C-alpha cells in the first residue's frame, strides 16, 4: 500500500461530458503528479502540482486541467471527453523540495471509460 | 520518447534469478536509473534506483555498467508474485527538480512454476 488514495476507482462517461478525478497523497508528501495509461501502454505524464501550482506539464491539451488544495490533495478535470480519453488515470505523490528521494508513490488509479 | 530500451517480454522459472536488461546509451551525467514495476491492475511500484554504483535493497539488485549506458535489474529468487511489467527510467535523481517520469513499454516478466 503506497498510501495514495484515488477516487472513484471506476467510472463511465459519454462523449462530451466532463469528469473530475481525485487524489489524496501519501502523508507528508506535498507534490502530486497525474499520469494517463492507455491499455497496453506505459503511463504518460499529464502534469505535476506543487505548492498549489502547476509546475510541469506534459503534451496534453487544455481540456485536461487540475488543481491542488492547501492540504496537498489534487483533482484532475477533463472536459469535452473523447473516446480516446478512456484510460487508467494514475496519481503519484512525492516530496517536492530538495530533500526528496526521487521516488514516486502511485495510487491504484481511476479507470475511466468513455462511451 | 523514452530514453531507455527494454525487451518486450521475458520468462523466468520460479525460484530462479530474473535478470532484466535496460539500455540507456544517452543517459546524462546527472541522471539516475530508476526501476518501477506494475502488477496487473495496480499502480506502478518503485523498486530501486542508482547513479553509477551497484545498489541492493530488500526487493532487488541494480547493476550499472561502468560507462552507464546499460543496467540490469536482478530479482534474486523470483516468485509468482513478481510477474509484472518492469519499467526502466532515467531521470534527474534525488534532490533535483523532479520533472516527470517518462515510461516506455517496459518488460513483461512472466514467472512460471
């Protein structure tokens, strides 16, 4: 158990709808990263939040947005869902300062199906 | 694109050592080698990391060649529960700007009875 909690675990949406996924990081961690994993592929980096700001972003459209709260938990929002957004969405937590170990702790993911 | 190259799949007999290779010929001087694994339907799990010296922990050993262009992850006594996809990743290490992890497709290790 990595101590990272994600919700919901599974959800089904239709094209054009919007979805919000949630993540609570491991206790003591202040940085949250989000990844998208399509079937049979490795996880792809979406973005990372530290101190409530987006610190780095991968090659994903603006339909993907996020937020980090003062308690370090985070949300991933996806607007105007496409069939291709169907994937496992993974949250990873870590320490963002200079004392970090370089290790990410992943949650079990949220499985999104878009019909 | 991932900075590493791994075989797509490997088999290993239960109880034997599993040796998973990884090529990272373009690794930079400040980049570490990290290994993660992903058991089916779970999130990736950190295994081990190293810069240039061999490393060992309770899960595995990491052997990095002297020129740092390749490495091998060793699971000394593989069990059925070690069946997973293993990812080799190069990235800036501890204390630095974390950035993101760039995953390739990894190696699917199948441990057989």
